């Protein structure tokens, strides 16, 4: 697959089959992630792989409660509020794998570095026929002491990118892109 095709075709997937993703494939995707550039070649990233559905269900429940408890009611869009209030809504969309990318070392660009690794992981997933999605609703909770403990993360790690992976139930529909706003400085 050409890089342009992967960049144009990759989408956030929110419906997955129950089929597991094999360890070899997950390791190859982590290898893809590790090819990302990082500031001063710091490579601060770590990868925590969660394949236990019970753990994902518990973290989902706690993440939803955390968002509701820490976000002013008027700041939660209505469609998110109904999702967060729904006991059957699982923020990880029942994907079989969560890869939590965290920064293990302190540096000024750790978030950017881990985000670049996440993009590589998601492009790699698309290239091998898997779906992926960055789960923003889980980010705040996973940065707490309780959230880190739920995934067995050391307290000094900074969780950055919770990425789910799995076999999509269907191809994600294309999403229209806005025209870019470009300012040229000559």
C-alpha cells in the first residue's frame, strides 16, 4: 500500500468484530510506531497492550464517570452526554485491543513524540486491514493515579494516546475534508 493511499483511507473505526488481533501483528504495528520521529531522538514512548475485555469494560466505565465528574455539565455536548450516561456504551467500542502509548521520560515534546508514534501505528493498522481509533474520552482518566493503576502503568509515565485496534465490521465511510486555509509568507 502506498503512503498516500493509507493517509487518504485511514479512518476512525468504531465498530469491530470480536476476532482477536494476533500478537505478531501488534508487535509489527508497535515497530511501525517506533519509526516515528522524536525530538532530539528521545523516543520517550512506551506501549501497554490490553487485550482483556473485562479490563477494558472496567476502564471504560471509570473513564465515563471521570469525564462526567470533572467536566462542567454545560461543556459536555449533548451527543457525548447521552453516550456517557448510557451504561451499555463502552468507550473502546468493544475493540479487542487497546494500545496505550505513554511517555516514560520527561521532556518538553513527549506529547508530540507519542502522537507521532500513534499516527504511525494507526497508518500501519490500516495498511494491514485493521481499524483504529484514538479514544479521547479515556485520556483524562488514564492520566489519573487510578487510571494508571488500572493499566499497571508506573506513576511517572504520562499516558498520551489510547489507541484501539481490531478488525472493522465494515469499511469506514469517507469523510469530506475542508479546504485548507493557507497563509503564504514570502
